[in-house]
C-alpha cells in the first residue's frame, strides 16, 4: 500500500520556482531521507504534503485520497500527518538585518550603521545577501538557522578556540 504518491508536483513563490515536477512514492513502514542544498525545497515539499502550502500543479494522494483537490478538508488531512518543525526563535516582526543586529546594538552598544554594515557583510558571506530585508517567515529553515548564527557572531563572542581551552574539550567537541 502506498502511503503517499506525489506526481509531477510544482510550487513557486513569485518567480522562484522551488518544486519542478517532483515525483515521490512512499510505502508503509518505509523510511525516506530527503537530501538537498539549503533552500532547494525540502521543507516546501513537506509543507505541500501537509497542505500548509498549496501546490501549483500535480497531484498528491494520501493513502488513496486525492489531497490536492482544493475542496479537501485540510484540517482532516493534517490530522493524519505528523510533522516536526524547525525553529530558530528569530523575531517574526523584524527583518533579517534587524534580527541580526539587534543584540549587537542593544546589548553590546554597537553603533547602528556600523552594526548594519557588518550584518550585511556577514549575511552576504552566508549566502543570504538577497534576504537582508526579508522577514524570517519568508526563509527556509537552513536560511533561518544561518541568520541565527549570524546574529550570534555579530556580537563578537569569545573565540571558539579560547572556549575549548577553558572547558578542556577536544577538537571535535561542540556542534
Ligand atoms: N513562504 C515563502 N515565500 C517566499 N519564498 C519562500 C517561502 N517559503 C520558502 N521560500 C523559498 O523557497 C526556497 C525553498 O525553501 P525550503 O524551505 O523548501 O528549502 P529547504 O530545502 O527546506 O532548505 P533548508 O535545508 O535550508 O531547510 C527558498 O529559496 C526560500 O527562500
């Protein structure tokens, strides 16, 4: 019995086409790992299956039921699917750049213009130059994670090497 059959699934956000004709079949008791670059569309595919995002084209069949039919009861479908979400505790009402520089400005007293310049440079280094003025809910999980890392780095934390010396940890500690 196929638990899920995704056929030729397409999904775009504006001119960013994320899912381009995805086919996926899952059978009962099967464990499947979805691997791809950050921002390549893994979460988007999972969100379409859970009807958080509606697909633009294609078909999704859950245990024989066509859940891509717009008339389907989304809550009833979601009740049949378990989801673990990614969460990085960014402020949802603040742009990426403001999330990244907030602690540096408010807690560490860094000059606003200077903090912004450093923040933009760091975001560019992390491949997020085009997300500086986006809000967190427009980013992928990995992109949000990198914003959270940039926020931590911008406050100039104690170097990792020095911290390792303090706690006596080996070279592979942390994570
Ligand atoms: N609601 C949205 N509005 C606009 N763009 C979005 C939205 N959700 C995701 N995107 C964009 O779609 C692309 C795919 O995002 P998705 O979250 O599916 O990636 P992912 O493969 O799960 O990435 P990661 O490994 O980083 O979690 C990204 O470029 C992201 O910016």
